[in-house]
C-alpha cells in the first residue's frame, strides 16, 4: 500500500518548505529523477497574484524545482493551459514564470505544444510534454471546487488538455459522477508518478477561483493521487467527494494509503467553508444533501444554477466563450442566460475574473 505523507508547513519561507519537502519525500514513494526529464504540472487556473491562493504558490514550486535540480534531473518542464486561455500562457503575475526561469526549467504552453490522445473513443489534444517526460508530477492547490466539491491532484491534470478544448468535455460528461470517471481516465493517460498538494494557504468558499484564502499550514504528497485527494477532502470536512466516491465504485481500494506522518482525521478543519455553505453553515455530507434536496425539490438533479451580478459584470465574454452548452451571450452589455440550456458545469463561475457569478 502506498504512503500518503502530510506534514506541517507553517509558511512559504525557504526553511519551512525545504524541511517539509524533505519529510514528505523521505516518507513516501517519491520517484528517482536522476538523469530524467521531469514534467511538473502546477495549478495555474488564472495568472493571479499568489496572495489570492488561486495558483500553486510560486515559492512552493521554487522549492520543488530546487530539489529536482539537486537530485540531478536532466530537464524540468513546467506547464499548464487555463480554460480561458486565448493568447500565450502567462504566469508572470503569479510569480511562476520567474521561478521557472530562475531554476533553469522550461515553461511549456500546452495549447501550443500538444498531441492527440484517444479517451472514450474521442480524440483529445493533450500536452506534448507528457510524451517527453520520464517522470510526471501533479502539483495541485488545496482548494474547493463548485462542481467537484474539491480540486486536487487528479483534477489538476485536466489542465493538460489545452484551453477551450475542455469545454465540450463538460457537455459530454454532465454530472459530477460522469465527469469524475472521465477525470480518472485523463489522470491515467497522464501516467502521473507522484503528486503534491500545496496546502500552506488554501482556498475555502466558492472555489476554485472566487473563494477566500485560508491558512491551512500543511504540505501533502503521495504517489497515489486518489489517496491524496481523499485526505484533502477529509481535512476540508467533507465525508466524501464525487471523485473519490466514483473512483472507489470503479476501483475499490484505489484511494487506500497509510499515513506515516500526520493522519487527515486528526487535521479536520471543522469551520472550513465548503461548497454550498456560508460562514455560519453547518456541515452536511454530500449524501445527506442529495437526499434532502430530493424531497425538497422533487429531483435528484437539484444542483443550483449560476446567478449573474450585472453590477459586477464587465461583459468580458470569458463566460460566454467557455460555456459548453452555449447558454450565454452578451446582449446590450450584459450577460443573457438561457437557463434551459445550462448543464450546471459551473465553468462560467470558475473562469469569471470579476466575481460576478455566484452559484446558489
């Protein structure tokens, strides 16, 4: 059984990060990188300043890149492709670009460099760097997620599919369960060798892009991304999340692991603001929530729809461009929303840079 290492990391100072990475790597099955090409996939949902906790923190990434260099990796590639990307990948505001350059690594734009993979009979472009890499590392951010409740090591690899190529996949896989099963196939196609989660500063509330930073003070790592995501969800206070429920149904025991350092059951943050909860909300499991909503609304698909705030909206069209169901358009400087077409994928909410979309 693989090991899932969770350790304290109070802040992003060099000493804290170096010591935390050392503890994690020594207490889990970290791959040998000497003489190998390593692909590191951080979460760069949008090129936001690190203080917003939207991206994998550049300081944590810097510490990992230093370790990989010290261990003799012959080439390091760092890459991503945000869902609304239209131009060249930028990671300047987040500090990631500068960190990559300083380390001697290569910043890869997955939108410009991709190969065709076949998943479920569908031809899908994915990062060409996956074919070049000997070792693949997912470096996720500890965040909530409107559709999947939490986003972690497994979903992070969805970013290997470039730009707007992601949108039609939400149309094909409309429910959290079907989308989770698809994410499993993407993760498998990426041949991930190891995963980290930057949980020094996480995001709570309406993640993955509109939530609030929350100090968690942890760094997490495992060769088993499912075990890592299960631990993340438990620490957030979820009894389960769609990804793990689906994964365990399809492959029983896939998220099992031992915990040589800290155990997630001892780290649960009871007042963490989860999806669908306000600051004073009490925790309800996904199962209980589904049952309650079924009787309340008479439908198992009781998930809320997005709500648009005209006062905050800048008519930038990002939500329009990313909507797979074509339920949105700009009319007279405002978003026009066709509720009948909405598939509740929440891509619009995820990509809005102005916090003009709520899910309630």
